[in-house]
């Protein structure tokens, strides 16, 4: 669990980094993060479908598919049903003062299961743990951008915006710690996290770039998928 906690901490710093890029108006950093969204979507989809789902179904048995579906539905409920205004990426328009708070609440469930995914993956083995960590790390920066820009658009200060990013990171760390404590998460956490990861990749990240013109973002998306297979071969040789 110590490895999982360390990698969860590194992932959590991504939330803070994305929030700092927004609060300090780092335009070049935001352009890089936009391409990271596309790259991360390709990598996350590949990890979720080829690695997390098979292991989750083996671990949870017949309950696995239902739990994965439940994780997918839960994120949709918190981010797009209960939350009135939410999308991944930088928010450039003024929003209601409560929009940032409700989005933060919605994202906390998702980031908690980021931690559960990391911890559950390391319980299976170091190779899967590293793969899941990389997938989660890639969307932590745009996640920080999302919550910080919403907070600023809702009229909050830069300090509050960065604090919101830090809270998301703290939820990820809590996910690791509670997975070690709750037996139900030890057994079924990976299945629930599989649904959450699928939602983030396919329903949050992909829509953010698929409607934009040019070839760079699609190339980044397919490069993300290709990098997954390269990383899998590398980890198999090293671990």
C-alpha cells in the first residue's frame, strides 16, 4: 500500500498543477494541457478496456459488470445530473456562484475512486498499478484546470481555486487509504473504478476535443492509445 500511496500523492499534485496553471494565467501551460486531454483519453480508454476491466471481472466475479456500470452511472449522476454546469477543460464564461461548489462536490467522488483504482491495481500487481497510475496522472492536470477555472468564473479568488484543486488531490489520497481499510473496496474497488475510468475517458475527455478542428488533437488521442501498448511492453520487461 505504501507504493500506492506514493503514486496517489504524485497524481494529486497534478490536480494542484492544473489549478495553478489557471490561477496564474499560464496560457502556454493550458495549451499543453489541452493536448494532454486528448492524449490522456486515448491512454485511459486503452487501460480501462484492456487491463482494468478484465482484472476487475476476475476479482469481483459475476458482480463485476454491474459494479462497473454502477461506477459509470454514479459519475454521470454527480457530474451531469446533480451538477448544473460541468465540462472538462477551462471555463471561459461567467457562471453562477454555486457552480464551482457543485462541480467540486461532483468531482470529489470521481477523484476518490481515482485513489481506489490506484490502490486496487497495486493489489493485483505492480505492472497494473503503474499503468493505472499513469492513466490517472494524465487527466489530473485537466481536472485541476476544470475546477480552478470554474471557481474563478464563479467569482472566487485564485487561492480558493488552487485550494479546490488540492481538495481533489486529497480525495485521491483518501481513496487509497480507505481501500486498505474497507474489505469491500479491496475486492470490488477495481470494478467500480473501471466504470469511473471509462466515464472520464469516453464521456468527459473525448467530447472536449472531438469537435475541434485540426489534426493535432486526433493525433494526440491515437498517440495516447499507442503509448499504452508501448508502456505495457516496457513494464513487462522491467517489472
